């Protein structure tokens, strides 16, 4: 009976040791998935910021400056998995840069922030935008 008790205690100890390891692995998977979703959103925002018709270009640059480029950043606020798809609430921060008329001395100007709701689906090792739910969610909310 003493041998059975030691075996049971060893099994419980092994189980208790495995649970935190499993949680760490799950946390790493979720972190990697979140990072991948953030990168997918970042690509969408940067592509939009790089367009010649981008919204930030519709404003006047600072006095004595001309528009140069813009840098977009995505920050995920929340992810809700729906099967293999991901519903993602993401905040976009776009910082336009302006230069002097000769194209030198590029400096950031006032950034803008907007919130979006996207539905992503798997695309190989990354994600692709399945649907922009931003306007439909705003109309419902």
C-alpha cells in the first residue's frame, strides 16, 4: 500500500507540474496568434496610409512643410475566436511625417487614432481580411 501511495503522489505531482506547462504553451500560442493578427492589421493600415488619396493627405501640412509619408501602427484591443476565424477589435495610430520643401528634415506631425473591427481568416501561416465589420458594428451599437 505504501508503494501505491507513493505512485499516486508521484502521478499527482506530475499532473500538477504539467498543468502550468500546458498553460504556458497555450499562452505562447495565443500571444503568437495575436501578434500575427496585429501584423495582418498593420499591413492593411500601412497600405491605406501609403495611398496617394490617404485621408491624412487631405489636411494641410504644418506651415512651411510638405507631406512626406505616414507610419501606421496597429494595436489589438480584443480578439474573439469564431471557429477558425478571428473577430478582432484593433486600434490604428497613423503618424504623418512632413519635410521642408527640399525633402529634408522629415518630422512626425500630429498622429490620428481610429478603432476598427475586422474579421480575419487563416491564410497559410498568417491571416487575411475576410470582412471589415467597423461600419456594420457602429450602426448596430
